[in-house]
C-alpha cells in the first residue's frame, strides 16, 4: 500500500483556494526546476517509488526542463509517470510538442529509465479518450495518440 505521499506544486493557487487535500507537512510550493532536496525526518534524502508529473511539462520552457529531470533523478523512483497537455492553452502551455518528441526528449533526459509501452498501453486503454487529451498529430500507432508516458527504472546489471 501507499505509505508516503509528498506533493510539490509550482503555484500556491490550490493552497490559497483551500484545495490541498494532503497534510501541509506533505505539501510544498516550489520551483520544481531548481534543485530540490526532500528530507525525511531523520535527515536522510527522501526517495519515492513513483514520481508523477501530471499535466506539467507543457508548462515549462525547454531551457528549464533539465532542472525538472535532475530533481526526478535525485528521487530515484521505480516509476515516472507523465501526462502531457497536447492542446494549446495560452498563456499556460508554453511547450507544445507532439508525443513522439516528448517521448524522445524524456527518454534522453532520464537515461536510467525505460519507456514502458506495455504498462502505458494497458492503463491508457482502461480510460476513455476525450478531445482534451487527443494529440493533434493523428496516428493509430501507440504511443503517439495519447498523452500518457510511463517510465520504469532499469535494473542494475551485476
């Protein structure tokens, strides 16, 4: 089961609106592209099994993405889950790309993680598509017609 949840938000809008459903000790507002250290109560760096970036990367200019991915690597998760906004939403979506480009970019930024097409496909097929999540670059070939990308940590070789 889930034992620890920690959320980092790039804006304090949810906090101001009273929509944060976590204990405030498990929530912070920060620039996720700057180096972040999340410490456990014992002073050790926190690590998480899953890091999710939901509807996030399209809000970050290319020049700042490296910092985000350095933070993800620092947390050493087994899984990294991305959902990506694919439709224009000015002025918020500043980094629109087709899914094929996002897949290539994220793969290059997280070289110790592999894109998990099977897991991504199974989860995506269990959801209903709606127009907000359909890539404007139409194709019937996965993963390019959906906005879900799941990466799995590579096993260390002995």
